[in-house]
C-alpha cells in the first residue's frame, strides 16, 4: 500500500529521531560528572627580564607544570585543550592575560602530566609595568565533547612576583 519512498522516509525519520535522543541523553549524562582536577606550577627560573627598545617589558621563564586532569574525561569527551596564562593588573588595565603555554590532551592516559618547559609564547607587557609586579598563573581548560556543549573552567595559582630590576 505504501510506496518505497514513503517507507524509506519513515525509516530515516525514525532513525534520526533515535540518534538525536541518544545525543541528548549523552549530553545530559555529562552533567552528572563532577570533575576535580588538580595542578601545581612552579617558576623554576627567570631566564631573562628586559626592557625592549620599544619600551615594552619582556620576561622569559622556566616553568614546572604538574597536573592531573583525568577527572575531566568521560565517555563523551573528545579532547581537552589546556593552557597556562599569567594574569596581572596594571594602572591602565584591570586584568591582563598572557598565554605562556598550551596543549591538547586527546585521551585520558595523557591527562596526568608533569613537564619542565620554557614559556612557549612571549610574556610581553605593552609598557614598563612588569618590574616588581605580582601575578597569578592560571591553568585554563576547555573540555570538547563528542556531543553537547563545551565546558570550560580554570584553576588560579596565586603568589608569583617578578623582580624589581631588569636582568
């Protein structure tokens, strides 16, 4: 009684409805996960601290980054993008953020790591505002799921200070 086209349309519609329902359930089940990542960062050395010819301050540092981000992974996690930023305030700007290091963690087995590295990106302030400046190192992460909305959070690690004079 029903044509082949009608039956194919009904089957496709039913399949897509089930697929959409499964994706929605996967996204909602991620809300039940309560991650508890941990991290610590140490400044091992300030390699260089100078005033450039343009008048900008530049800092080169060696970092020891340790983190356990395994709790961010669920069966719906595709990958985690993580980056370390230096955050400080100046008279001109309430919040300055400079990305120092980043990485992509594709699987849970790489989510627990400890690395010693120099800052991957240049730590430059537009002006002479870094001498004697207190700053926080903040570890940010963005969880990219297979389906559903992306989740982002951070862990602030305070208590760092730059030298009073250039090196």
